[in-house]
């Protein structure tokens, strides 16, 4: 489980911690940091996907004094079964609620 002692102060930092949770398979952290209005009942990292890199492309707002933010990133991965490589490009939306950042949703891009 990822340490929750330090709350992310920006949307980008939350996105990076969520990426790390996918890397180590910490579904609890993913669930806790997903906005309650859009969070599915079950959140689990895919155990067959090996995440191999993260490139943050841009951010909009999402700073310590903002209530919303956008982070665009590209995450590289390898499929565990056959070793096939791929990339996930997403524009993610974040919102701050009660002083904490949450992942709201995202649009996957080609």
C-alpha cells in the first residue's frame, strides 16, 4: 500500500501517485483517490500489465490554489502474457474536494 501520510498538493502529483499505484498494484490507493461521484465500486490494477514509464505532457491549472486541473500523460506498458508493448495517452481531469485532490475521469487519446 502506498503511504497516504502526505496528501498530494497538486493534480499532477496525485496523477503521479496514481501511476505508481498502478505500477505496484495498489488498488486501495486508486480507490481512495478516485472522486466519489465517478468512482466504480471496485478498483483494481491489472496484474497482467507491467507499467514501464510515464511522460507528463502538459498540465492545466491543478495547483495548490486551484479546485480543478487537467493532466495529459503518456504511460508506457508491456503486456505480461506476451510482452507486447503499448502506450496509453490520456487527458485526465481532477477536482479538489475538502482540501484533497481526486481523479475525476479521463479521455483516452490515440
